C-alpha cells in the first residue's frame, strides 16, 4: 500500500489535517500515518496506514476517509 504524501488532507467529516509522515509500530512494525489536526489544540495523532487510506460510505457515496487537498 502506498503511503500518503506529506500535505493537507480533508477528513470525510470536513476537518483539515496535516500529514507529517509515516512511522512503524515499535512492536508489530505495522505502518502508521502521523498527522496533526489543524483546529483546536492541534493534536498529533497516528492511525494505521490501511485505515487512513480506506474509503468510507457517507450518505450512500463512497469516498476516501482522508482526501489530499494540498501536497507539500
């Protein structure tokens, strides 16, 4: 699975996030995506790569969980 490029992404619920990069879980080596919220307290989050890249169904439409808005 291809990792997301660093940049600004829009979550399917509307919020914007900055993808910082990718990492691996220290025990399982599972690939993770590190990203920062661009609102509120600007929290730093990690999510499994597979989940970050998956599609979701919203109101009967399939769309990416995170869609690239602007690459760095």
